[in-house]
């Protein structure tokens, strides 16, 4: 408990990782695993950021103990899946032994302990923005200038494949541009602000006579945060269905309506919101599109070389970036209004998953998450009643094992009902203790911005 209190002091959150495997592949669960969970249960502090690694050899008793702590509603621990993350790391050149020794830095950025320099975010990309570019031949509606590639006028798009091809070209353009910018940042850091203490603590830097920022670590690269995947998939599904299959209107007409933010076309917007398949409901119509564009995005990112060496990797996490990036995004074909937030991490658009948690994880499970070595974050929200008793815990454990069998990388769970969140908005002085999970950390709900509070409230509240 004293250690836990000490870890709560720094202004920057520590990520404490328990469970998982030894480099040899043996289960690493031990007495300290349970001591950490007990400390988190007793003290219920905002820090340290606690992560629990699961693999097929993890004792059921350890997972159950972790879920007992999750049920308290602090958002701790987040549960990570070795069966997905270890292959994701070996695919970019990490040895199996070192990959089994991964941990999280800060929020949820995956790194290899004391051997790597790619556990920090280098840049962010809105994966919905390239669709706006594709529908406007590279122009940004908000900024009224060309920002993307020239991929043709929508009037020339005769098939849905034409739209999808233009979209993917815009994604490739944006990712390549981001890599160039980030490489300039990596070079500037190495030349003007190298981290010497971190260099001393990282394997191979002294042997190579290079700082960690020059590429001295055993494993190098970088990470891009990927934002708004579900909106891109839902929007492409809407275009495919409404324009090319049902032929309700032309693509040019739809783009014109989007440019006016649906003004005078609210019935169409409601149809796009409610009558077109949405990711997160176990519907192959849109899930297959999501799997396609996610794989394309993740693979394109891995094709970019980092200045310090190695490759970039995708990290699907948003923090508040889905709010920030949403502000500069025009209305989208999924029915979203201009300037409003986009989806949260790898999950469906807030409130779009209406068929229960099993349907949600089945949808997300169609994505090849082993292509994203930086980490893929899934936020789920349950009411406290849903997790009551042994039956509630058993059902939650079964749900997580189902998701992990589909190679899902991570789940972080907020346990709170909507009524409590609304009460906290009205009377924040009475709810200073209320912790909820966002991005890769738990924070005090009453300290969040109004926009972030609304986003947490809008998450689907699941039952089991």
C-alpha cells in the first residue's frame, strides 16, 4: 500500500504491468500480482495506471481477481492479450523472448522493456479525414484549401470501388506525409534534446555509442495514433448502400448535402444514422469494410521507416483526440454533423452498437489487430448491476476470453450507470471520487471537459 501511495504522487502517470509471461513462455503470475490487485482494490487511486496481461496459460483465479477489481468502477486494471500483442511485435522484428517481455508506457503504448524506443506516440492521423478528401478531390471543406491528393471528381466515380480506391489513395498520401513530418521531429529531438538518463537505462545504447533518440536502442521505430476508424467504415457503408445499391441519390448530390451539414435534409440524416448498417452490431456488411480499411491503414503505417530506424506502428487510441479531430471534420455520410466527435479508439461510434457486447466484440474481432503493434484499445461500459455476483464475473470473464480468442488486443472497462454520470454533471462536488476510463488511463469524471463527459455518457451501457 505504501508503494501504491508513492506511485500516486508524480504528476505523470506510471503504467504498472502485472501478469503475462516470462521470456521463456512460462506464466509470470505470482504473489506480487495479487498484492498489486489488492492494493488497487483497497486504495482506489487514480495512479498508478494498472495493466494486467492475459494469455492462454493465465490462471482463471488471476483473471477473476483482476475482474473483481475492475468491477469496483475505477477502470483498473486494463486487460491486455498476449496472444495478439506478442505476434504483433514479432512481426516487426522483435524476438519472441523479448516480445513476451512487453509492457505499456504511459497510457497504453506498447514497448519492449528497457530495449526499445517506439513506445511513444509520434503523430496522429484521422482516418475519416481522407474520405472527406476523396469526396472533394483532395480539398478540405473546413479549411477551404487542398490538403490531400488529387484523386478525381466524384462525378467520375461510377462504382463503389472507385470511391474506395480514392479513399485508400488519400490514406496512403496522409500517412506518408505524416511520416515525413514525424521523422523531422525525431531528428530534431536527437540533435537538440536527447534523453541521456533514458539512454543509460536502455539496452544497446552504450554499445552502439548512440543516444536512445539517435536509434541506440535494440528496437526502434515510432507510433501513429489512428482516430475515427468506425466513422470511416460506417460512412463507406452508407455510400455503398444509399448511392450505389439503393440509388436514392447521386454521389455528387450526397456530397453537396454533406457540405451544407445536412441543412434541409434531416430526414436523410436520420436514415443514414438509423437505417444503414453500423459497425459494432455483428453485421458483415459494414464489418468487412472495417476490416479492409483497418488492415490497409495498419499495413501502410508499417511501411513507413522511422528516422531513428525501424518502422512505424499503428496505435488505436484516442484520449480526447476524437473530439479535437472532429472539430475540423465536415459532415460525414454516416449521419455525423460537422465539427462533432468521431469514434472512440477501435470501438463503434458512441451509441451505434445496439446488439449487445457479444455483437460488438464479434465486429471488432474481424479486424486483424496483429497488424497494429502499438496497441488497439477497446472501451466498454457496463452498469454495476450487470456485473453483480459470481455470475456477473463469470459472464464478463467469458466475454473477454471470447474477444481474446478473436485476437483482440485489449479491453478497458468502465463500470457506472448513466444516472450516476448525469448526477455527477449536476453536482460535481459530490462525485470527486468518480473515476472512469478514457484513452489509456482513468481520470476523475468531474475534471473532464464538458465534451469528454458527454462522450463518456454517450457510450453504450452494456448488460450481460
